[in-house]
C-alpha cells in the first residue's frame, strides 16, 4: 500500500467514515478517493452530471446510427477480387437526401443548445443568498490561499465548508483571485472548474449536500510544480464546522516549551513570507501557518503532514517539490529541530 | 491528354540528377524551386519531426505510466510536453499538409509548377529554419541565466507565465521567434497555393471541376492567412512585453492575461481546421478511388468545407468557458461551436454515401481512411460534449480534452496523412510501399491508437488534469494510465515500421507505373515520378474526373455534371 494511503487510514478521523455514497463502488476497489465527475456531491456538479448524461445519450445514439451504417456499408459493399473489371454504378449526389441529413443535425443542435443555455444561466447567474459563506481563494505558485473575510480566518490548501441542505441552503461562494499566474480551481465532485486569473476576478459557488473529503487540484498549467498544487475540500457537518471555525479564529498557541523554535521563526527569514497570528510574523508570500498542524498535508498536498515531514520540508522543500518557491534556508540542524518542535505545536 | 514525349525535341535534357555526385544532388535539392521537390522536402522534414515529437510523447507516457514516478523531473517534463505540442502542430502537421499541397495541387490542376516557385522555396526554408530555431533553445535557451533549456510554458503559453518575471532566460523567446518565423513561411505558402489554384488551372478546369483535394487546400490556405496572422501579432506583442517594456499581457501593470487567450485561440481553434481540412482533402481522393465511385455530393462537399472554414472563425472562445466570461458569451460560443457539427455531419454522410453501393478495395490507403471515418465521427461527438459549456467546466483541461484533440490530430489527421503517403508515394518515387509492412503498420497503429486515446477519455472523466508530470496514487488513475502508456509504445512500434517501409520500399518496392490505383485525377496521367515539367502538353479536361472520361469513353462524367 502506498504511504499516502496508510497515512489517511492512520489519521482515521471520522472523515474517512463519511465516504459519500456515490463513491462507495470505488471504496470497494480499495482505499481510494476518486475525484470522479460522475460522483457529484454538490449542486452544480450534480446538475452538470445530469446534462452530461443527456448529451451522452444523444451523441451515443448518433454514434450507433452513423457508425452502424458505416459498418454495414463497409461489409456489404466490399469488393471481390474476382470483380476488378466492372465499375459500380456512378451516383453523383441527391439533393433530397442531402437536405434530409442537413436538417436533422440542425434540429439536434437546437435541442442541445437550448438545454445547455438554460443550465449556463442557472449556474452562472444564481443569486447569492444571505446565508452563503464567502471565501476568497487566491492562487499562488504552487499553493492555495483561503480567506474567510467574515470569519477572520486565513488558511491554505485545505478548504473547510459547511454542509448544506435542500431546506435551508448554506452554499459557499468563492471569489477567485491570483497572486501571480493563471490557475484553475477544480474539485470535480463539487463543481466545474473556474480559472484564477491575475487582474481578472472570478467567482464560483458550491452547495455541498454530502459531508466528506473531496479532492481536486489546479487545472491550469501554472509552472514547474503545477502537478503538486493539490486541493482538499472538507465538507463539515455544522457541528464540525463550528468547532473548526472556533479553532482557526484563535491566535497561535504559545507553548513555552517551543519558545526557542519561535525565536528562530521570528529572527530568520521565515517571517518574511509566513504569517503566524499572535507573533511578529506577518509575511503573506507563503501559506499562513497559524494552525499548520490542523492540516493533513504539507506543501499543497506534496506530503502528509507529519512531524518528520515538517522537519524534512524545512530542511529542503525541493526534496518534496522541486521548483517550489520556498528555498532551503540553510539552517543548522539545531535550528531545524527547534523550528520543527515549534511548528508541530501549532494546532 | 498529355503524352510523356518532350515537346522541345529530344536533345534537350530537362530531367536531372543522374550520374551526379552526392554533393551535386544535395546542392540541387537545396536550391530547388520545383514544387515536387519542395513538397517532398516539406514531408520529409515533417516526418523527421514526427519521430522527434513522437519520442517526446513516449517520454511523457513512460513518466506517467505509474504514479509518483521519479524518472523525469517536473522541469524537464514541462519542457517535453511544451515541445511535443509545439513540434506536432507547427513542425509536423503544418509542414506535412503543405508538403502534400505543394506536391499535388499543381499536378491536379494540370500546371507545371506553383504560381511563385521562388516564394515557395523561400517559404519552405523559413519554416525549416524556424523549426531549428525552436530546437536550438535546448542549447541557447538559458541565455545569460545558465545553460540551455527548452520552452516550458505549454504550447498555449498562457500569459503571464510567459512574462520575464516567471520565465527568465531565453527559452520563451526562442519559442515566440520560432513561431513567428515558421508562421511567415506558412503565410508565403498559403498565398502561393491560393494564387496557383486561381490562376494556373489547365484548360477546361473550372472551379466546379477542381478536384476536391485542391479545393480544400484552397480553402485551407485562405483560412491559414486569417489564423496565422493573430498568432504572429500576439508573439510580437509578447516579445514587446518581454524586451521593450510593453504591458499587453503584464497583469501587474494593468495588462490582461485574457487578451492573450483570445489572441491565441482565435488562432488556435481555426488552426485545428487548418490541419483537419487537408485530412478531409486526402479522404476525398482516397475514399472514392477505393470505393470505385465518384464522390457523392461534390457541390455540398465544397460548400461544407467553405462553411466549416467560416464557422471555425467564430468558435474560439469555447476554449475559454472556464475563464469567467459572461453567461451570454458562454451561450453564444456553445451555439457557434455546435453549428460546426452541421457541415461536418454533411461531410461524414457524403463519405458514407460514396462508399454505399461501391466496390470497396481494402488497400492500405483505404484502411487508414476507413479508420479515419470512425475516429473522426467519435472526435466530432466528443467535440459536441465539450461544447456543452457546463460539462466543459468539468472536462476542460482534463485528459478528456487531451483524448478529444488527439482523436482529431491523430485519429483523423495522422491517419489521413498515412493514407496520403501510401496513396501518393508511388507517384513521388515510382515504387509502391510494401503492402505487408503497410498492413502491420495500419493494424498496430490502430490498436495502439485506441488503447491510448480511448482510455484517456475515462481519465478525464475521473478528474485527471492535463500538464501534470505526476499524480497521486490514491485517485484511481493508475491502471488507466498504465494502459495508456502501453498503447503509446504500440503506436511507436507501428511508426518505426512505417519509417522502415519508407526507406526499404524506395530501393526495393514494386514498380508502380503511372496509375497504380486506377484513379481519376490528373496527377495519375503523368509518369511516376513526374518529369520536372509535369505534363509535356497542357492537359484539357471536361469533368471532375478526367481519367475516368478517358477510361470510360462510353460513360463519361461530363454528361452528368451540371
């Protein structure tokens, strides 16, 4: 079994127990969480799947009719080697037939266009209800910044949103920005993707109806480590979500036993790029680390968030993610140990 | 009709290159302005880069065969897929299709050469040096920043990743300059083809008697003029941004990343049709000859081609459904995109009707064209799926898109290019390609193609994005990726058999004669290979199939054509 799989089992938070029903068949194959577009857990993804199946049935029918005719013609009109001399009757065209096979596709196009247009307007122009949670997503090379402006939360790479329901929806509305180059926010089971483009604010929304962990990743090539710009979205039950919010709103834990590590963080270059609330570190170039250990992965999914990996990461992030913008800081082993001790207290 | 005796008296020797040394022969090929030699040069150049781009594809598939593969680094992978895309579109697709046009259009219209032979040579060498410029980046791309590296911004090169802040060094410059240079070469050839078709047709060849291959290459060249221009403009704007302090795409100074996308795709989408119309052109010649019937609905085929070219200019933003356009714009591009399906459908139905009632001969060129019909049908249907904007929000930039456009570029275009090479190789060399090797090539390539690209559709539906050098093992993508990679190896073997066949048959192939396929257009009326002057006497035609009229004087076409 791959280390990642072992880790997610060992984390064994109640999250794993809440595998959405739609992916149970995948669970039967093994410990996997396939981000399948056909296993939606949220409103836009679900409607898209319905439209997709409708389109698939029309195009499938066309394939069987035209493909069947082609196959029939190829078998039926295969020439025999003995019959090389005579030519078949020459037919140059037929206006009636050609009109018929022009009109039928036009009708199909009209049907497809009208159904599609309806869903485009329904998804794109859906008014934002007052109950909606707002999150500002900012794409960076190669990680995600999540800010909850009304809740005062700033976190990275792992998005927590509340479970919604049909009666009193609590959708999450995402404002999509970029700090550098183009990125794209894609969690297939929740919604289609929308790009994060610098100087071009975008928006998207989800209305998740099943709790669980949903995986995604950046879907617009953004440079060296585009592949390791992974996304995790946790759809929490209301109770879980309020616990999470309360914790994230706290400033960082000040554990006196990790005082030395905090001093390293505040005196070396770490603080230029990272924020830890309640300390002097207010950098914004890298992810907010106030509650680093509340996250399950490091480096936007590059590695499981274990103490050992935190240490390795500080030593040289390139070992996990070559080309990531955090340099190896050339710290002494002692400094690295102190930093690791400190960071692993930030729950 | 022409004869092969010289009109100038036998003492003048117009044929060349016998008894020459290698250097003399090389010199002749370098300075040639003969459309046939330039056509062959184009095709050989394209085939060489097909092997290079194919090797890059194999590297990509080996890296992706298993999750978390450490074989190729992220940086190198990004260069390889950028070079693969750029090479296949600009150095393989464009050169081979214009090679076919160069070789065949003058022969089909009964002309002795292109309208501007020296422009023709100039265009080829521009394109050729553009390709070398692109690959020189492996040596010079690092510039003052270090040793060389190739462009790594994707073949679409979205801004602002191409800005100097994110792409230091000269790799991106080589990419932009190479495309400007090959672009000018392409424009020159397109102008040449248009001028040739309009002004060099032999007596009796009205526009409505033009063989469909030449008709489509005319439409294709017109479309090329419209599409290459915005690409060239965008590359110049990019270089202005990078070196002269421009801010077209500099988002940190008020520039727009979305403007680059519009420029790129108003080139990029019609470009797909620039590549696929010649594939249709080849199918339009091969399918009737091997079905032994005239093409069904010639005027409709011409109209559909012109229609596709026009509609293709209004669909570009279907590559941009996820960039946050208004719902109205999205709906508009859904409709315009789906409209392409109508003329495309007409073409497929007309090919079907051409086969219907025929006596099909399953020679290698026809096998490739029959496979093309099925594959292009599927490519068109997945294209319709991608045009459904909300579904596109899921499928865009996923492996479904990769599968779709490889169905077009390989399943349609490369299959037709292979068909065309098997069909016209005897004309160009005087020898038939080996049929047994041809069948091996066909079946292996067909199997490899489907193993690779059918599988990719599912990867996209399961959420795997493109342009990633590695993927997580827990996503359910492992088996499908391994299968895809195995298919890639099968395709590579098939292409090597083909390359071997090209060389082997040149020396040992069966002699072809003038008209090995019992075909009907003018190129089959002259010797194989044709003499320098093509036709000793200017041909005179009375119908779309002059050789049919000649072979069937009791039942000539001109009695039926309106």
